[in-house]
């Protein structure tokens, strides 16, 4: 009898618990539903979104219209800036970034919280988006997301290579310049530099040195090597791009050649190659080039392939409409809205094309580094080294204008010595602070 009472008591207790849990779940679902419905109704205001894709104005307007249909009381103004980096950097200094904005590369992870709102509540994690860690501030919060997944290498017109009987991609710089000579003799401009564009020149400092020197920052900061020592990745990258121009393998009219012209010239076979990121292939496709005619290979002598993203997007800390801005940013990434609108590779891991990309990279048989994973695995010392290197680069004015000077200078030894001296003096000063 006693056992029977115990069984009845347990059964009643379980029933109460199940009922309680069921009611709690129903209430929570209703609360979530209420929040969602209310947020849809309450989102009201006007924000501005900045993109660098001046060639995708209509597509971005269509994307914005879809968002505005979802939130009828919201207006999103589109601002397009071609050479976005410097403009956004100036705006950041005076705290005048747009509501949803591209992130200027000059802003460090340690500064994210000064300029942007945290995005941890939008549902993006390491598990569902590439290079998630690149948007994390020093406080551990998420502040921005990469708009795509891409890698930098030499993009080329396959038909031009075929017509020149080039059937093997160059793995060394010697092989590359031999290839350039063949193309030049065939009446084709081997490679375009886009010399007048700040962003293309910066690539020879932001990307190329790391591909040619897998221990770049530690060698400079810890091992005290000159920034332009013979084995420095920066020196190797600068010499590579200088040799292209000095051997007449690039555009003749450096200051008169336009970015859009380079795309047409590659499509039409007047130019064979360009060093840029993999999303550029889709820009060529947009102007009518068959994607099957576009090839790509790693920068010759690369130690590894580094998988980055394109521009990052975040929400300005000074926005008057934080909820609208965050909702719009989330919309950009959900279902690949932004990636599809501007025709770039999606950063979302669920996108099937990314599997093909990784397989392509593996075929080159050199190490692959996902930048976000490198950031996630950084030690405090690694971070300090990067911060110091980045600071010294800015203070020493080792930027696109230096690359431009180096390419055309008649006295590179003087330029080199001056930069080494300036760098070392600044390094000593910063160490003594």
C-alpha cells in the first residue's frame, strides 16, 4: 500500500512538472512571438547604408526595397563610395560613420568598441560564418562581419594563355617573369597594376608580404630585422611589383589608367593578368566574360594561401536607430542577400560554393590559412606584436603612396634606407613609452 502511494505521488509530481514546463514553453514562445511582432511594428526611422559597389547600384536598391517591404516604416538610404577607405577613415575620426557602414581597415580590433555597436545578439557564430573572429574586439564582443570569403592571387584570362601556348601556371617569380616576357612578345599587356588606385597599391603591403613571409611581423618586431631587409616579405613584395613596371609588363600610362578599363581589357584579352582577390572573377563575369575563361593561381613564391574576406560591415555606435541598423545588417547576411546582390562569394559556411572554393585551394598543394582561425588562435603576445607592427606602419607612412614611389623611383636604395631608419627610430620611441 505504501509503495502504491509513493508511485501515485511520483506520477502526480511528474505530471505537475510536465504541465509546468509545457506552460513555460508556451509562454516563452508567445513572448518571443510578441517581441517579433512588436519589433516589426515598432521599427520606424531612416538609416543610411554605405557600400563600395558603385557598379551594383540597381541591385542594392532592389535589396533595400525588399527590406523596406518587410519594415514599411523604415527608409534605408544607399550611399555608394568607390574609393571608400580614406573617406571612411576620415569619417571615423570625427565619429560621423553612417548607420550601417563598411569598416575602414585603419580601425584596429582594440578600437572597435569606440566606433561600433556589438552584434552578438544577431545569431552569427564561428559555426555559421567564415572569419567570425576577425570581427571580435578585445572585449570579446562581435562588432563586424566580413561580406565575403576570398583569397588573393593572380587572376588571368585563360584564352590569352592558350593563344600564347602557356599551359603551366608559374610557381616561382622567375617562371612568372618568363611568362610575362612571352605575353609581351605576343602583343598583350602581361599584368595590370591599377597604379593610381590606393586600394590596389595597399594590397602590396596588406596582403602580398604575408604570402611571401609567413613570419613577417615577428621577424620585424621581435627579431629586430629591418622592415626592408633582403628577406623581408615587404621588401620582396615591393620588388615584385616594381619589377613588373620596370620591365614594361604593366600599363604605360600609370596615372591615366582607370579601374573599370582594366576589367574591360582583361575581358577583351588586351591584358592577361591582375593581382587581386577572388571575388574579382565575378566582376569580370558581370561585364560579360565567361566564368570558365577566368583562371587564378597563387602569387608566385607564396608560402601559403590566406583566406580573407572582403570589406567588413558594422553598425555605427552613433546611430540614432540601433535596432533598425542591426536588423538591416542581419538581413544583408541572411540568405546571402548582400552576396547575391553584388555577386561575391558568401561568407556563410552553409553556402555550397564554399566547399568548391576550398577544394580549388587544396589543389595548389600549399598550406591554406583561414584568417579567422588564425585570429582566434592568437596569443596575447601575437596580438601585441600585430598592434605594434600596425602602429609602426601607420606612423612611418608605409602606405600606398610609398608603394607608388617605390615602383617608379630611380633611387630605391635611398627610399629603402630612409624607411628603415624611420621605422627603427619610431620603434625605439614606442618601446620607450
